[in-house]
C-alpha cells in the first residue's frame, strides 16, 4: 500500500489511537506476534552462534507480507537481509528477495543520513561547537556489520549547554526549523526537506528524518522522575575519526549505560533492534575488557540509574544469554522496583514491542518510593506541556483519547 492519501489517513488514525490496526487493518495481533516471534527466534540463534545456517520461515499464523511488516517494525529487516546475504540465514526465494529489499533500502538510508550528519557536524565545527554523536547514527558504523543494518530515524547530537545557541544558529543557517513540541533537555529540528512516508510496509530510504539536539543525557521515565547519568562534557568525549568532520562518541561504560537507559525508556514499545544493539556493544567493548563491568556497575549505582537500565539489559540478555555479566544483571534487577521487575518478567524480546494497542510505559512501574509515586500520579492527572500544565481544554481531549484507547483495548481482549 503506497497511496499517499491513504498513508496520511492511516498515520492520522494511528496518532489518535496508537493502535497498529490503524496502520494495517488486516493484520491481527496474533499474526503480528507470530512474525516477531520468528524474527526473535532467528536473531537468538544467530547471536547464539547456532551451528550451520539458521532457517527463516514464514510462520503458520502469518504470511510473507506480515513477516516483512514485523521485521520492519522491529528494526530487524535489513539485518535479516544481511544475514541472508552472507549465508548465516537461509530462506525461501520470496523471503530472500523481501529482505534483500529491506537491506538495500537500509543502505541507501545510511548513505543519505551519513551525508546529512557530515553537513551538520561541519556547520557545528565552523562555529566551534563540539558534538557527540549518539545512538544509531554512530552504532551503525562502530558495532553493526553493515551501516545499513541499523535503521536510523533521526540524528541525535549532544552539545554543551553553553554551545546550544551556536548549535541552533548553525541548524537555522542550514534551513532547519525547530518543532514546537517541548521536550526537556532536547530540541527537535526539522530539515527543509525532511522526506516523505512512502510506504507503511516497506523501510523507505526517503522517509522523514530530523535532528534531536541534546544538552543532557537525562531521560524523564515518568512525570516527576528523571533518570540521570551525570553531567557530560562533549569536549572531553572520545574523538571519532571515521567521519570527515570533527565528531565525538561517548566513552565506556557511559556509552552502554546510555543505550540501555534510552532503550528501557521505550518499555512496552521496544524494538528488537535496540536489544541486538546492546548485545553487539556489550560483546565488542566488554568481552575484551571485563573490568569495564565494574565501572559500569559503579556508574549506574552512583547516578542511581540502575533501575532505569534494568529492563533493556534483561531483555537483551534473554535474546543472547550471557551478553550481560550475570552479577551486573543481578545488581540492576535488585535495584528495580518490584512492579518493574514483574512487568519485565512478563516480556520477551518478541513481546517487548506491543502495538495492538500500544500501551504506555506504566509510569508507576519506575517509582521506588511513595513520594515518587505521588509525583507521578500528579503529573499523570494533569501533565505538562513545556514548563506549564496543559490547558484544561487540551486536558479534556487527552482524557477522551485515553478512554477511547481503554475501551478499544477491552474490545480487543
């Protein structure tokens, strides 16, 4: 389905309902889950060094199209294509062709965003702004087997708070405009030609992108609760010489902690590719230097971030047992509130991305004290839009949407 008007209508319905049936009305939750379970099975076998080629099959409860949708939404389509291309995974002719297309689009996307990243970093350097490249824009090149196998929807860059005005001027000079959506510690910048959504079933290299400009690594896991990894000076981060323009990356163990923190913040809508990413990073940077696990544990304990990195690390280790040092996993699990532990125990790498409908993150899951729970409840009942509470008219609209989602979820059950 590639009709632009129908795509726009479905995206609008999804924005209102956050239910994947708005995007793919004929895809049942059971079929979607079957597709993700097959993708997870293959990924676990490959990451577990299963002997011989691993066979990717179309699940009985799904079909090839749904398997492709599942692979795309999990962020795994291009990586499956690469595994097939290199002979690690085998599949029927039609399946090979499908995921070869995913890989081709992923490679074209990586080429496109690499050029945009170089352009932005060059503009920053001209104004003396040091920038740290975060998440997929750097892990695609430093950890994945092919840059096209790690989908990237945006470019995340960290700058010092004092450099923010210069960085914003650089983006404006390149034709970017700042989105009006208020997110603490982060600005959302849209390029002059962001692209278009060309398909809801295919990873389109020309789909929209943007720049997320960060001045902190902090994450707001729930209203009134901020997960912090401490203050980071971009100028002291590790240089990344692989790019033509000056760039930096987070050092370990901060790098792994941030990836786990960010992935965990998407609990219940956590794409499988983020778990694979954690496995790749842990194996490359920690297997050869196991003492880094001590530094990692000290970092998350000192910053009180252990509970916030726990979900993603636990799920990554379920996908690839042994990827996380057992004593580290036990320590971050012990730091997690009981409700959070129970929620994670019910999830698997195949079910951590629930889209029928998409649930919230369960803000109370993150609370460790009654005071935190009260702050979360207060923020949930009357949320903020920027530094102020949302207007009452908008608040009524929010509650209507919540009620609609609850009723639809009850009907789906």
